[in-house]
C-alpha cells in the first residue's frame, strides 16, 4: 500500500468571521422564545443569526460589549401622538407629537400606535405629514369620528 502525502496538513487554518456583528454579554429579554438571561447575539446581514450563552469574539467582524445593558426585540409604543400638525387654524397643532423615525429607534421602539391625533376630516393630511408608510418605524393610527 502506497502512502500519498496530503497538503491538508500544510495549509494553515484561517479563521474567518462568520457574523457581521456580535453583541456580547447583554441581558436578553425575549418573551416569544422564553429567554430572560445573559446572552450573546450574532447578526448576519439584517437577521439574527444566533443567540447563545457565549459566542466567540473571533466569529464576528465587529464585537460590541453590551454588558450591563438590556437587549430586547423591538418594543411597541401603544400610545403615541405622531400627527405633527392639523393644518386647521386655531386647532391643536401637534406640539406634543413625535416623529417616529427620529425618536423610536434610539429608545428601542419599532412600532408606534398613534392614539387618535387625527380624525376623519384630516386623515389625508395626517398621512402626508406623518411617516406612515414611508419611515423605517412602523406607524399605526386610530381614527375617530365624532357623531352628533
């Protein structure tokens, strides 16, 4: 029997990053998956690729320590005012309203439900002035009509 030398032993193993981003050491709260513990989270592209107790730093192109911080899936603000103007002279002008894409992501909110800032008479203007359908944050609206 003849022995054939293999090149496999001569080629060094090259470690390469498997994930674009690894969040290390955060306290993950994920009710859907029943997780309330310290976890590392790996992200590849725009998807969560792995959630494990310890992901080796070498597996990520970029490592961010989130130790001492909470990590959650996107939160939902169930009572927001996102209509910044009514366009009706003398009417409430939305001075207390927020622009979803400006405020939401830095606070962990990915969905905002407008709690009736607009009504049936100015819904069209609300759609034009708000980020509904145009922003990165998901916006929803509660429309009311006064009867009488």
